[in-house]
C-alpha cells in the first residue's frame, strides 16, 4: 500500500507536467529513469497551473460532517459503508484514497517546486517570474495545510494549542521522510509565516483566479486568524482583501445571477478572489439529494433572493441545494471552496462588531445584503446592542456561505466561545449527536496512515 501511494503521487506529478507542457523541451528525464521533473521557471509555473490537481484538494469531509444540510434515509441507504459512517462521525477505518491523501498531493507539488526553485540561479530579468513561482507555492501549500488543519485537528485554543495534535507538515518532496504530527500551534505558525512571505512576492491580483495573488494570500490569512478567534488580525487582512477587490454580485441582475437557472452563478464570477473546489464526496453526489436544514432555510426572508439562487423546491417537501460559485458542472457536481469577496465583507463585519464598532459592522453587512434582497425591499440594519449585531452577522454568515467549506470550523471556533452548537442525525429511528467541543470535531485520520507511520490517532 505504501509503495502504491508513492507511485500514485509520482504518476500524478508526471501527468501534471506532461499535461500542462505537452512539449518535449519542458521535460528532462532524470538519469535514474525516475520522476520527470521540470527545471526552469516556466515549467515550474506550469506545474502550479495544473488546476485539476492544485485547485481541487480542499477537504469536503468537514462540510459532510456539518449541520447545514441533511440527506434522507433512502439516499443514506445507497451510500458506501465508509460514507455512511462519515455522515454520522464514526469513520475510524477510512482507507486510501481520501481527503487526507488528496490534500497532500498539492503539498507535494509545492514542495517539489520549492526544491527545484532553489537550484535555479537567480537573474534580474526573471525576478518577477521567480517571485510568482515562489509566492504561489507558499500560498498553495499554506492554503492546503489550513484545510487539513480545520478538518483533522481541534479548533485553536491558545491554552492548549501547543499540545493539541495538528497535521503533518511535510516540507520536503522526499517520500522517505518520516511523517509526524506537529502541534496545532506549530501548524498555524507555519501557515501564517508562509502566507506573509507570499504576500511580499505576489501581484495584487492574478491574471486568473485559478492563480495565486496578494489578495488571495490576504484572504487566507484572514480566514486563518478568524479560525483562531484573533479578530483584530482577521479584520486587518479582510480589509486588505477588500482594498484590492470589493466587487459584489447583484442578485437582481440576471446578467450576474440567473435565478431562473439551475446553476445561477458563473464560474469565476466577479466576486471570486481565488478559485478552489471542495473534494468530491459521495454524500454530495447529487444536488437534489442535498437537502437544506429546515431551520436554516426558514431563516431566509421571502424577499431574500438567496432562497432562489441557492435552493430549489423538491418532491420531498424539503428544499434542495441548487447552484454555487463553482458554476454549472460538466459532470458530477462541484462545490466552491475558494475565496470570494462576500466572505470578507462578513469577516470584516464580524470583527468590527466584536470590537464594538457597530455602525461600521452593519454598514458592511448592509452593503452585502442590499445586493441579495429584491430591489426596494431591504431595510438596512441599525442595531445598538453588540451581542445582537454579532448574532445577526453570524446568522448571515451561515446563510451566505452555504456549503462553502467553512461551516465546520465555524462551529468549532464558536463552540469554544460558548455557542453550544450540537449536530444531530437520525437514521433508522436512531439519534446520533455530536456534542459541542466533542473530540470528534477533529476527524479521524485514515487508518492506513496511522498503521504505516505510527502517528497517534485523534481521540474518540
């Protein structure tokens, strides 16, 4: 199994290079007939541009485990056994391939690029290209580490982070390096360090949202600090994103959001800062099967156009999922797990509210919501109670970012602050409940990884 995984990784990298270059001059077969590795800046950039490997590894297992949706028992019965167990937080025997292995493929690619980059002599005429490659590799790796950390580790708690088990920080392309888990504190420290370095190297905006940019690095920094409940820093970096890009879709404009379509949003729409997708998961195999939590659905005002943009009425009597920022699929379904400006309006609003700047916080929220409500129906908020404003913003955050890959970590960080959010599933008349701050909010690592490495598993 271990050798097979190494071969799979190597084959994936080889195919990435082959697919994006399609030209002999970009390939240089090693003397030991091993992995084909590019050795110039253009080829390294092409490796990072291989979007079907680099932009699709954001873990969906946390979203699968969260509370914004449910599936009916008839759908549950059709799932593979390991997916059934994932749905009820009991998957202790997950095997390759999985979100863990998919998550580390972009990490390996970034490490390969970083190591090859050190071997290329710096020249003044290639400084910009070199900075783009270096900054991009640091950005993609940090973003992937954050996704893995959110799913497989406990929420950041400053009193325990130095001891809590984090993820494996693999900072080399050497398959033979022993894997070991770093602490949550060390993991967050590296993510922040790499993103801050990337910010210094990248352009404000990329030529395409599949590529890394300064705005995207600011965005992941803002997400990182929000998940750590460090709201002053989360505010700062959200503000930096919006200083570069602050577009919002107008849900009243059919040229921007086609409410009559099953897929109302264009992929790479104008809100997108950096495009990523959540990993494919059987639970999310069909839009019609992803039913919206009824309490969540009923929280949308009838004049809130997100009801039409996100959801559809089905024969089951429940609202089903509709489109998302991944656009219309060519096959299967995709869920957007990237960065978009709406999220940073909400982060900035939440952080302002926590700092007591209620008018500014509601100004950000109102700017967003007026674009979401039917023209002429939205009444701007002007609340004066801090806790009410925070509660309102958190509710709108959940409503806006439906199935965007952030709900799981939101539950974890908010429960540390006393939100007391439990999740319940009912299967065959039996209740399964995940209590606030339960160990299972750090999802179990794949059992084959535990067996091969001897690393400690997350506690039950």
